[in-house]
């Protein structure tokens, strides 16, 4: 074989190897891009489906750190009154040290990003004039490389996502920064929705307190009843594995479950009633439900208030609903209401729950009674200890009915 032919063969083999390597690298890049795209979709779906953001945001930042190969990742939120950034989520070995740290907008790299609304990447922070060294020195953490993306919505800065140091010692890429920007856009929408929900809840709680105050101002057995029922109902709901939002529904409904009684004529004043006392009393759940402002969030609260006196066998009021026609929140509030009424009559918590048991599958939801027995009754030593794992047993109702 001539030298020229051998050289051509070697060159062909080298080109073939390079081609295979290029294909392998492109395939790896495609897989990484595909993985990031799938995670972006998953994160977007999760962020849009919850108003309880703190645990989810931590999970999001864990994902960001893993996919960018970072040592640390943080979400800083803007305190608009003080014009400062504070660490809402801080991951990494020094994360706990950052809880009390605040940055002025414009201060440090993250502050600069917040002030300018521009994503930024540097792979040598020591040479970057924006870098603020005193924080790193204070927490004894060596910053080498950093990426920041503004969390911005409709021109308004909400915070900054920050990622620090490649674990490999390498550099952050433009693809890493693009990924961080995509995540920041989804976080911005989720934060805005959560802030709106928080404002609504604050205003709604004001309405709840006003309604409850109007009711309890009448004194007598109603004084403190709503608060006590709420405490019992929340414990039951939490034990049965309801979500935080569902527990909030139970809490609010329990606080105002008897608000319809505020419209009843005072017997002490001797005022004439348009109907008998029993008929009037049986109308109070419907009256109370009508007093609550109707919104997407309050709809399950309204249902729980209206139906907390329904019976499992359909003999209750005001609508004669039965079984699974009534949402779980209403059954929980109804059971807690009955428990407090029994306690006011002198029962202990354990004996009150035994009375509940007698009404299981006739007056009360069997699962709620079972949970009450474990939470408060003899099955759990009057509720001092909760048995591990039973939440799954008593909380296994179809989600649509919960």
C-alpha cells in the first residue's frame, strides 16, 4: 500500500471519529435542551397551580442549581418600601447565613440587575466592579462566577434569581443564563398571582372577622364558638391530609358557619318572628351562605357554610343533601360544630367524640367520625398522640369530593 493511500485512510478514520464525536456531542446537547424544556414545562405547570409558593420555590431553585451545575442558588425578593432585596430562598452550604442579609437596589451584582432589569453573567466576579465583597467575606464563601436574572412582570421588578459557582469549576454559559431567564419569567407570574391571592385573603379575613364579630356580639353560647369550632375543624382537616388551601377553606367556613344566626330576632328582646324559632334556625345556614361575598376562592367556603347541617342520610337542612353530594369541608365543619356544642353541655372531648360515633353514617360522614376518633377520642388517648400513617387511611376520599 502506498504512503498516500495509507495517509488517506488515516485521514478518513480521523474524520469518521470526529464526525461521531460531533454527533454524540450534538445528541448530548439536544438531550440536555430537551430535559430543560421538559422541566420548564413542569415548573410552569406547578407554579401556575398553587398559591402556596415557598415550598415550591425552594424546589424550583433546587432544579435550577442542579441543571446549571451550581454550588448555590437564591431567590431575592424586593421590599418596595425599603428599596432592598432580601433572600426568600437561599440554597447551598451558606444559605442559612443569608436570611438576615439585605441588599440595596443597585448594590452588588444582584442589586445592579434589580436596578436595571437586565440579566447578567460573569465568570470572574473578582474582576467585576459590580461585585460586593463584604457579604462573601462575612459568610466566608468564595464567589467565583455568578448569574443573575431579574424577576420582572409588566415592567415591575419583583426580585432576582441568582446562581453562584459551577461545581465543576467551569464557566456558566449563555445557555445557562437563557434557562435562568425562562425560569424567572415563570416565577414572576407565580409571585404576582400569589400576591394577589394574599391581598384578597387579607381583605376577605377582614370581612370574616366583621361577620363573626356581629354574631358573637350577641353573647351567650355563641361567644367564642366560631373560634373553637375552627380550631377543632382545622385539626381534623390537617389530620385527614387536606391541602393547605383546603384547610384554609375549612378554617374560614368554621369561623363564620353560624353567621346566619346574626339575622335571627332576639328572643330576649321579645320581638316577633316571621316564623317559628325552629324554622328560622333551620334557615340560618342558607342565610349565612348568602352573606358571604361570592368569588372563585369563597365558593367552597359558601358551600361549607350552607351545608354544615346536612346529614349523611339526607335528613339534614337546608337542602336535604346526603352522602357525597356534600363537600368534605362541610362535613368537617359540621362535626366540629357538633363537638363544640357537646363540650358546652359538659362532655369531655373523648365522650363528645363517642357521641359523634353514634351518628356515623346517619348524621355524620363516616370518615370524618373515624378521623375524630383518632384525633380526639379513645382510639388515640383523647387525641394526645396521632398514629403514624393513618392520615392515608382516613384521607382517601376522591379529590373531587374533598
